[in-house]
C-alpha cells in the first residue's frame, strides 16, 4: 500500500471518529445550547485514542514489511501524552470545571451553555491534535520501508 493511501486512510478514520464523537458542535452550540456536558467527559480523548489505536494496529498488520509481520505497533506514548503543555492542561481543567459547575446565576439565566461550548471545543481540538500526532507517528513508521 502506498504512503498516500495510508495517509488518506488515517485522515478518513480521524474524521470519522471526530464526527462520531463530536458531531456538529457549532449547530449544537447555536441551536440546542446544552447546559451540561453530557457524554463529553474529560476522559473522552482517551476513549477515542484507544479506538484509533485499534484501527492503526489493524492497518499495521496489513502494511508492515515481511520482516516485521507479527510485531506489535509501537507508538510514542510519551510524546502523545505531552500534546498539551502544562498551561494548556490547566486551562482545559479550568474549562471542564466551569462547564460542570452551574452557578445560581447560570441556572436563572440559562447561560452555562457558554461554558459547555467552550469546554467541548477544547476537548475536540485536543482530540484532533492527539489523532493527528498518532497518525504522523504511524506514517513515519510506514514510510521508512
């Protein structure tokens, strides 16, 4: 399989997962205006990462050279986990806290959706970065053959 085909498969899977888990956040924010985070828990990126990793492991079985057939796919987990800097992580946790905590004023004015939208946007952005880095790591492993 050619490198371009591998890249395209990875990009398609990335988009499929983002669509599956995040749908259309813009529409949701503008029309539905949810006041709670619902299924968008703080560990959602890890769940999506695991699903993407399964996809990459299956793809590895197809594209690994003969001498590496049967060997496990090794991605740089340390690098993947450091996608967010400490400051970004603090901001992410702050956004999560604001999204799950509904103040009395927010209940009265029904404005917690602003915090929820901001948090979901950060969650999607982080997940997208995580998937791209995993893809890039995978491409690098397959392009050296």
